C-alpha cells in the first residue's frame, strides 16, 4: 500500500488504515460508496440523492452540509489527486486496484488538510513488458439492472510504454415508483472510461498519465415526506399545502407534482505522475486537473402538492500540484518533504420554485409560526404567497499553498519516532454573489437581496426587525449585480508525533498525537441578509487534536491478524449548516469530544476459510453547540452510532481439478444514529435511523481457464432504513427522508485473459 506516500506493508504502518485489495473488491461487488460502509469500521455513508453524492463520516467526523461547493472533512483522492466535490466521489469507483481508508486527521503529507480522514482510490496500472491481458464482466439483476465493465492492457513499446483502457456501463429502471405519473425514480444510468499510459524512457524515470471521463443522466431517489402539522383525528401530519402521504402507498411508492426530475453529472480528470529515481531518493510530481458539471432538478416536497421544486447547477474546475522528495533504501532515517498547490473554482446557480400550491389557512400556520398575533400572521401568509422563484448565484474560489515534511527515525532496532509538520496557507474568495426573486419559474423579476438594495415593501408589523437583522426577507429592486467580493486568508501549522515499538516480530505498538485542520468556507445556501466574513457569511476553520494508541499484530503462526486502536478527539469550530426556513446558514458548532475503540480481526482457522470481524465503540458528543437559539450540548454527533461492526466470511472449495466454488457473505450493524445535531429535540425525532443490520452475499464458480459465473445479493433481507434526513418543517411543514436501497440481486459472467 502507498497510504503514507511510499510502498509499505500495512502492518508496519503505525496508522489506523483499512485496505481493500482487488480480490476483496471483486468478492463484495464494490460499485458504490455505500458498499464501503459494510467493510470499514467507523465509516458511515449518507446518500443525499440516493446512491450518488455520498457524504462520508469516519469516527463521527462528517459533513453537515449538502451544498455542492462545501468540501467535507474526509478527503477523497483518486490516484493521489484530491477530489473535493461530493457528487464526484461515486464517479471513480471502477477498475480499482485497491481502496485505502485512513482514519483520523491527515495534517502532514496529504495534499488537502482534512480533519476526519482520507479515502484513497487507486486504479489499476499496466506493467511494461507484461503480455496482453484483460477482464470483462457482464451482469443482470432485478429492476432490469445491466452492468458491464472491463479493461484491457498490454505493452505498446517493449521496455518503454504500456497502456490500459477500462470502462463501465450501468443502467436500471429504478427501485421507486411515482404512481400518479407512471414513472420510475432512484434509477441508475451512468458510464465511464479511463485510459492509462505508463512510460519509462530510462531505468530511473517513470511517467504515468491517466484520463478519466464519466457521465450520469438519471432520475434521483425521491424523498419520503412526513407532514409535521397534526390535523384531524389521530393527529395525522400534513405539510404546509395540506398534503399527507397516503397510507395506501408502499414504502417505495411516491407521488409528485413534477415529471421532469433529473440528475446529470459529467466529469473529466487528467492526472500525470512523474517519478525520478536517484541514488538515495525519489523525486515525485503529481499534477492533476479536473472539471465537472452537475445539473439536478428535484421535487423537494416529495408529494402531489407544489411547495418546492429546486434546481441545483454547479460548474467546477480544480488543479493541484504536489512535488515531493522521498528517501529510499533501508537506512535508519526515512524522510518525505514536499510542496503543494491547489486551486478550486465553483460556480453555482441554484433556483427554488416555491409555494405554488395554496397554503393551509392560519390554523395550519400557527403551530410553526409560534405566534397568535393576527397582523403578523397575515403578513407572513402574504409573504409566502408572493415568493415565486428564488435564484441564488455564487462563485467561490479557493487557493491552498503548503509545505510539509515527515521523518521516521529508527532509534533502536525495535523503537522508532515519526514526526511530521505542515504549514498551510489558504485563500478563500467569494467573487460573485447575487440572490434574486421572480414572480414564477421563468417569470418577471421582482427583487434582489444584495447590499444597498434593502427597501422595505408594504408596511407590516415586523418592519423594525429589518434593521435589527432578525429577519431574512428583503425586497429591494431587481439587479444582476454582485455583492462586494469577499476574501479570507487562513494560516495554520499542523502535524503529528508518533512513537512506534515492536514488542516482538509479530506485534507492533504505537501512540500518536496529531492535529488536523479544514479551511473555512462561505455560506453557499440560500440566505438573504448580506454578512461580512466575521458575521455568519463565512465559517471559520475547524481543527482537531487527536490522540491514539494502537496495536497491530499477526498471531498464531499468522492465522490471526488482530489490530486494535483507542482514540480521543478534541474537535473545535466544527463547520455546520443550520436550516432556517428555506434559508441555510453555514456556521461553526463550537466544540465536541469524541472517543472510541476499534478492533479489526482476520482469522484463517483452516485452509480456504477466512473470517473478518470489525467492531467500533464510539462516544461522540457536542460539548458546545447552539443552533437557532437551541442549546444542543450533550447531543450525539451526526452519523456517529455508538456501536457499529461487521463480519465477513470467505470460503473456497475445489471442484474437480480445474474449478473452484467461492462463497462470500457479510453483515454490517449500526446502532441508532442521528442526521441532525438536534437528535430527538425540538421536533427532530424522525431525523435519524434506529439500529439495523444489512446482509450481503455472493456465490461464484470459477475455472482455471478464466471464466466465472456468480450469483450475488445485497440487503438480502430487504431491510428498510433511512440513509439521509433533514427537518424542513419551518419552510414546508415536513420532514425530508431518503431511504436506502432495497434488496437487489443478480447474476454475473466474467472472463479474464
């Protein structure tokens, strides 16, 4: 593995890492980010749009934001190139050699500082002078699912040049039905291709050029709405339009007011890795450029009413350059030092088509308004009726400069010290910002919300609140101008110190202190009052001080691999997105404390049988957090179940003289978790998921000639579970829940040559 930027044995690295090799990837049928959660301790995955745009959490450190320009605390790297946009993380999960999940702050040698961890996706690379080889897999499953993937590689110029081309295609009809429109949702339709060239003009120089392109065009998962306003006998809930999800609808049946929902993503990435080998060190350069476009149109209210339809459009460009020196050889001192530059630009145009349905009368609004003043209620009712469409346009750019070093000193044959240090300078800029309002979708403009454009409309009982900054509604004249540009610079020193001790040839002990940092960011959600960076327009950088002790061991004549880790994090200024009506405010959540214990065990009790056991205990609570005036201190962090774990069994049986039958089964468990910092307070009791377990399996018959036929199934017991939730009661009178995928199964035919 190369998680520490040099080739090393996983068991010799004093870092909590879970590595999945090619065999494991094939055995579990890894084709989505959610599949990782079944195999990696402490890893959770939320699906904002179903399978796509995954939000990762490791050890309770997660991204409490769904806007596309917010980068998460878990860094995702494809062939060492940082990919910040969450909606691209699923686009790189094909033709992989391995996946490496690092837990804890990465504040030293990684290109992008992250507070929660890193996920490395390493694609397959051809080797010069190998014979032509390849692989092809064709599969069919329920919901008319078709999957094709494969690759071919070989040497073009002996001793000099090799190439690999790999591609995939997947399509299904979707596991959800929009019954009133006769349509399907939560469908899959995507494809991708990657070309890799390896060039070695001399014995000490290698150049690897990779180009990846992928396309997605499909209908995203519908949300399951639950009305929060009790009406009628039994307190049946409705939303602000009076809609209540009919009891006759099945779990995966929905209604919608819109038949044009779509999710479209295009992605292009070019990565060049050059390595020059000298007598005692290598010079490594990793250059990467990518651009992407995301277009999403969804029915936010998830019902037959027309409360809200949203468009989310994003265009991104990113470039990074990492140049490092890595010592080689077997000396007592090993050193890595380097320079890093990263640039990201994100232009978004998000529109919300609001309140086209007639809202409930005052009796429906009262529970959410919390007031009985007739004048105030009348004004707010009129306010809702005049919303029309809101368009929010924002362009952000981020520049990051860093210098880093990490040194390993083998002080004695069994004792080593590892010290790392990194200096980072981040420059974040909001170079365009405008939010405007229209009478309807495509209708006449009404007004804009930018500085100097604050003219109160009709007299109303809460006009005085404008000057006090207590409301978020402004109705100045329409303009296409931008608010003033804003820039913020952050500088941080991070690093780590690790003590490593080999208690025996088979047991290694370590203790680590590390500090992680994630740069700040501007509020990217719809909000109306223009703020300065020190007044809610910009979330400050977050930091983590992490302490960890651990053991890595190979026991019982290497039939048992047992790795243990205990950790504590002191988390400060966690970046957090608070939903306030239809507005979202990016802010800092104060302080949190996380502590836990992890176990990873792999045992081979007899030949051909392997059992993997993973378990995590996590105590993750907010020490200081106030949202919308609510003190939530003591609540559990988002995506931080107290207990989680998995078990996987692999067994192989010879069949005849040239065939083998392989069996794989895995089950993962998670105790209760919340998707909101409110937990079960203030009407947020549905924004979470009770304890549940998922079971997957695969049975494959393979031959020495390269053929394989396999039967597979995921979520075999068809467990219902929620993978993402958000409370939007103050805007629409409802809770928004995304359900996980149901039972899926199919057959695959593969050939390797």
